[in-house]
């Protein structure tokens, strides 16, 4: 995964790790990889890192372990694991492998506003429709994962708009939702979509591994 600098501001840096996992890997191996990344960030041994869950279910460092405050988010799709860490802000991340499937229209109705759905249905090419669906899905999912609400939040009510003068970067458009969040698309290869969301911005994304 190539480094991608989305903003020159040093205020909020989000560090991304993209891991290729063996086929049919179990949860234990995914957790081990996550703990290794967090331990390297914290400068401790993996056995020292303890996790718990916030009230909404979002994984967090267990405050009883006495470790520095580090926010992180993790996502999986097929054999890939994507981890985002941030020192200064809440963070969310999502990754999806593109799949041409019959029920994508039903998922689009769940994830898109009426205007988004109309624009998406106007795209004739199936591969382009899949690209646009997964790009939008991962942007919104990264945002709600950062909030810690996950799919409890109705994705169709989440409205994002392009950030001025910042390519592939988005802001929350609705004033009744938290406008401080920034969302950035990530380059993860053909046939994949991924995004990271940060509670503050502009954000600078650097990659590890």
C-alpha cells in the first residue's frame, strides 16, 4: 500500500496498515495482528495491550492497562485487514472487496439517500455501479464506525459532500450531524474500496506496511 498524503497539516495524522491475511484465517490471528500493530504504536509488547469495548461496541484500549491514549479502528473484507490509528482524534475505517451480486440494489436502498440512489441507478455499466456503491458505502461506514454507532445508524441519513480543494476527501453535509468529521478515500487497489474517517481535520494519512 503506497503512502498517500491527503493534507499537509500536521494537526491530525492517521496511520493506516493494510494486511494480507492467509485464506480462511480465524479471529485469533486477526486479533494477533491487530495487537502487534497497536503494541508497535505504543512501544510495548503485544501481551501488554488489552482491549475492551465502548458503550456502543467500538473496540478501544482498556483504560485499566494504563497505556497512552490511542484511538484505532479495524475492518475486514475477504483476506484483507485494515487498521487505522490516531493519537489526537476518534477514527473509523472500512474496506470492502467489490462483488457483483444480485442484492446490491437492496443494499443501495439501505445506504443511499433518494438523490444518491437516483444518481447511482443512472449508471449503466455494472462494474462502475459496483465501484460507486462500494466507494459510498465505505465512506459512510467509516464515519459511523468512528462515531461508535456502526450499523445502528441509518446510512441513508448520512449525507457527505466533497471537501473544497481536497481530492477524494469528504465532509459531513447535514448540520444536524457532526460536521467536524472528515472522511478520506484510500487507495487499496483495483476491485477494492476503502475509507478512513477522523473526528477532526484536515487529516494527513500515512501508511504502514
